[in-house]
């Protein structure tokens, strides 16, 4: 799903303000072997590929 250029820019600026600038995002791409992938595809993968940890442990059995 393509994003409008101003939306992409706002997201990247917001991430940078929270400590996730270009270098950190490029490192994330490298770690998951996705350097040739679009950054927003990588962010979607990272955001949705793993279940969020809510601190709840499933009941055994």
C-alpha cells in the first residue's frame, strides 16, 4: 500500500524524533536481510510479523 510522500516524510520525522533515524532504520534493514526492500515494507514486516508481548503467559496444557 503506497503512502503519500508527505505521510512518509511525517512518519520518518516522527521516528527520528524518537531515536529511530536513518542509521537505525538502515541497520534494522540489514539485520533482517532486507536492504533492497522498501523501508515501509520493512517497517510493516517488523510491526506485524511478530505477535506483541502483552506480558500475559499462556496457561500450560
